[in-house]
């Protein structure tokens, strides 16, 4: 809700700078990265109006980051398009809801071999994120994010596969243009034909039958019962996804633990961001004072940053959070981290 209010305030105070479809051809946005194909996929038919967006105070490196906004003529939808380098990672972590792992959020892969995710922040707000690894050019990575917000409409990302598909396709289209614009030479995915899932609103699976990103938790199903953990919510497990999550659910249906992995610049961005959750020091560690927070890492091939695996107890306050033993927390990290590391071709994780 807070994110929704802030975003609305930004848009309300924005200055209209161009009309994109009336009286002429479409004028590309964001230094040519957002062309009509991208804007149509993200916003739809009808007149599209650009709005000023972004932080002019953010330091520029190689012409990045760039950010621009647009809205539908009837104000039913507002969209922000962003592109940045590796230094943009902390902002992307916030946009994909990975800056505070106490919260019960989860992303799903874009699909079609795209190195990206879709995150439904609320029923009417969603992000599509892509992390391109460059093989040439001035940048090592390009990080892209599209935030789409419905306003005064009965359409919701949580209910509409069609809207999730359109947002994913917009991110793919924008990524192709960014790859050309900055001469990235990245491995580009295929045409996205299937809508990314919204796993956070899915029904939990029994832990002993968990699939996807939670499949490694099957081996801990018996031991987890001691802590009241009996179910899991995961997403499709694919090698190219830059972030992956598994939510553990207790026998009362409450989300109690979040297991996450971040790779590439997102892993490094989390380590250096001064996150809401807590500092990450060294290759592995655990909050020995309060518990409920631990991390591990694994070295990855091809010059990638070490992958980061985290286990975080969810809740609003200390009294509202499940605290498992150090041994069981380590077992969770080992199972989840080992599975995700193998998926990404990384070494076995260093554990706390």
C-alpha cells in the first residue's frame, strides 16, 4: 500500500512532456529503448502519453541509468521503464521485493529462456525484470525493470494471465532494444508465449511433495514438522532466473520462512546495499544473537559473482517470527543452496 501511494504521488506530480500517438508516429522513450512494440505490450491500444520519471541525482555511468514513464490516455495504467548497469542492482532488488526478505513475496521466471522474473507486488502492481550479461561493450550487465500499475480499474495482474503475459513480453522487447543500444551482446531469450505464474497466490503444497524451487525441502519434511512447517510455495525452477524463492508455510497456513537465492549482480547488490534485513559479511553467516537470519554462498563459473543463498524468518516483529534451531536453519540452507547451486552450475555452497 505504501508503495502504491508513493508511486501515485510521483505520477500525480509528473509533467506531461509528449503525446506519443496523436498527430504523428510513435516517439521512442528512454533514449530509444522503449519503442512502440514495448509500449503497446505494456500499456495497450489508444493514445500513450509520456510522463517524467526517475531520479536526476542518480550518478550516471556510461549513460546509465535511464528511466522514463508513460500512461494510458484514460489514466487506467501507469508504467515506469528503467535500465541500469550493475550499480543499479540495489534499486532492482527493491523493485523485485528482494531488499527485505522478512516479507512473504516470491517471483516467477519470465520463461522462454529469458534471464528475468515477474513479481506481482499487489493485485494491481507488477514488475518484470531482466538481467542481461554482456559479452561485449562498455557494460558487464544491463539490468532492466518495468513497473506497471493499474488505477481505478477492475483488471488485476493476480487474476489475469493475459496481463502478466503482456508485461513479460514488454520486458523482452525492451531488453532486445537495450542490448542493441548499448552493444551488450547478451544471450537473448525466445518469444514468450506463456504467462508467468503468480505463485504467491497459489495454494501451498505438502512439504513432502514440494516441486520447483522448493523440491529440495522434501528431504526435510519429517524434521520440519517439529517446527510446525508442513507446506511450501515455490515457482518453476530454471537455470536462467536471476532470483528464486521458496516460502515455507506452517500447519496453520502462515508463511514462516523464506529461502531465496540471488545470482550475478543481484547477489553483489544485496551484499553492498545495506539491506533492510541485515548485513551479509563473508561467505556464510548467521544472526547468532536473534536468530532467524542466515546466509551461504557458492562460487560460480564464467566470472560470475558468487551466488547468495538466504534463509529468513518472516514476520512483523520479534515475537511474531518463527525461530528454528541453528542446525535446522543450516540444513535448510544446505538443501536449498545445494539444489540452486547445481542448477546454476555453481560449486557446493559454503555454509554457516
